[in-house]
């Protein structure tokens, strides 16, 4: 092999090796577009996602500081639930559906967890129960997800 051949072959060899190893060394790929029928990922970060339909078990919307603002999910008893959080990231309102009766309850509370008002639907009509500031138990943080059973919201304890 002549020197001139080496100046042609070796740069091409290293270029091919670099291109082959590029995705093995870096953990991100920057492409203009991807077309796929199915995609699986452990974590997906995007500035904006446009979709016709999103299927998930739990959806949480955070503010710019990373504090939760809204959370949609299910309770351990497979009832639907929506939690609304204040500026400090503490829950202030919860809407749940009782899985056995399909009746809805809306609970308002202070940021420290003291219930103030529960509005519910019932077979005989709606109810509105004002409640003195009674803090919830420590384990009753989040009715949506797996923190507490749905009956915690379905049967408020009035003073």
C-alpha cells in the first residue's frame, strides 16, 4: 500500500468506525423526525407533545418549579380521581368517584390537609357537608394513586 493510498483509506476507516460507534457512546439521538407504529421508552423528555389520544394510568402536571399542580389517576379501588394543588405544591381539592356506586365526591381542604367542605352526589340527591378544620391522617395524603383507599374521600367525618 502506498502512502497516497493510506491517506485515502485510513481517514475513511476512522470515519466509518466513528459513525458506527456514535450511538453506542452517546445516550441521546438528535433526529428531525421519527415514524413508528410502536415506541417504548423508560423516560421521554419533550418540549411539546401533540397526540390524538394519550393512554396512561397516572398523569401529573407540574409548574415550572417542578411542584405538582394537577394530578389525574385512579385509587387503589380503581376509582377515578383528580387532585388540584396550590402554589406550594400541597393538595387543596380532590374529585373522586366511588367505585361501587359510581357517585362523585368533591372535597376542598386547606393546604395543611384540614378538610373544609365535601360536596357529593347520592342516590337520594346531592349533599354538601361543611367540616370544621380537622386535619387528615398522615397517610391520607393523596387519594389519587395508591396512597389511600377511595372510601377516605367517600365518607367524610364531620365534627
